[in-house]
């Protein structure tokens, strides 16, 4: 039995709407990866890093992660996730969900380390906490960038899927997708 290729298509309007959502989310993650900095202009850790500012990175990342998780859950529950393009898109969204969740936890660990810096009593604790803070923050930003890349890849997958729509034009409003059956003849024999 020949599969119905047209039934594999995600409706064009749904695809375009999802691409728009993915592009907007990708841009937010990309902007945050650039904006959320720990090091100063000279590339050094501030003498007294702000716990409040670093924790805002964590809460911002958590909010963005929640948005990605909701988008992923919504797409997974849709019938669109069962075709080839839908499964590939869902794989990218699942990766984005995982990456964004990791980013939030690493930003929280950065803030926790910043809070511990002034309380460190040992001379070796200060450099250790400072290094841990830099590594956690850099790791978190890397996860934010990877989330943005996964969202970009999901949008690319859907753009490729749109190419199939040109082979199957949607019927116009005047055209009926299914021909009407012929009327019985009014002549009797």
C-alpha cells in the first residue's frame, strides 16, 4: 500500500507559526548568551560579584527553559509530531529542553559560589570558589547558546518541510478537495 504523502504534511499555517515562535525563542536565547556576563571588560572576575545579578541570570534562564519545555510538550502532544519532519523537529526541541534546563542550574550554582566568596576563610577557598564560579557561568552560557542552536535547527527542519508543500498545492476555496458525485439523470428510459 502506497503511503499518502500529503497526509504527512504539517499544515502550512501551523508550520509558519511554529517557525516564527522558534525564531523568536532562538533570538531570546542568543541575546541572553551575549547579555549575561560574569567577567568585567578586562576579562577578570569582579572583586565582589553580585549574587542578586547572578541569580537573575538563573531566574531568567529558568523562565526561558519553562517556555521551551512548554513548547516541546505542546508539539509532542500534537498530531504533527508523528510524521518524519515532526519527529526530527521534536528531537531538536527535546535537545533544546535539556540544554535550557542545564543552563538554569549552572547559573544558580554560579550565584551560590558568589554568595560564598566573602565568607571564605581559607586563602585557597577564594581562588577555588572564584574559578568554580567562572566555570559554572561559562558552562551555563554555553548551554544557552546550544539551546539557541537547537531551536535554530528545529526551525531549519520545518523550513525544509515547507518545500514539500509546493508539490501539493492547497485547494482553493472555489475548488472542492473531493469531487461531488454526478447527479442522476433526469431522463427516464
